[in-house]
C-alpha cells in the first residue's frame, strides 16, 4: 500500500509542476500578445500621423508632454539588444511588421510547448487513475481475505 501512495504523491507533484509551467507559458503568451498590440498601435500611429500633428509623449511616471511632430518620415525604431535606428516611415513599418512576425513565431512555439505539457499532464492523470484503481482493488482483495478468514474461524 505504501508504494502506491508514494506513486500517487509523485504523480501529483509532477502534475502540479506541469500546471505551474503551463501557467507560466500562458503568461508569456499574454505578454507577447500585448507586445504585438503595442506594435499595431505604433504602426497605426505612423500611418495616420502627419508632420505638424500634436502628440502626447510619455515622460515616465504617468506624465505626458504635448509635442508637435516635426517630421513623420524620421522615426526611431528599436532594433533589439539596446540598439535603435532612425528609419523612414515605410522602412519603420516594415521593421515593426517583421517584429510582429517574429512574435507570431514565438507565440506558436510557446503554444506548442503548452500543448505538449497538456498531453503529458493527461498521461500522468491517466497513470494516477490506474494507480488509484489498483490500490482500491488491492484493498478490496485484502478486505475479502480478512472477511474470508474471519468467517472460517466462526464456523468451526
């Protein structure tokens, strides 16, 4: 009986670890989707703003400053690894779209990991159910043996 309980406890711990990993990966997907949405907003702004437009520039700490766009064709775009480059409007949009494509690939990869973990979780749950059923069968057999032995002693 002790071995069965140990196996169930181990399977339960494995399930908990998988659930935590899935939760972490789902949070990562959410963050990546937020980043994609921010890129969409940036592209929309680049496409709709004109030289001379008034915009609110974030200063940090939830403070903003109104500013006038001097030249919409000069856009500074982050390239990653703490590098940025000034690009023309169309090039900046292309750069941002490539970032979105990379994010889409990363999201697909993370979702694939989630699916694999969910399949692994299902397999472990099945193993746990089988182990529990075996334990119950063993307990039933032991009870029947005890009743059988007790019954034979009463008849004599």
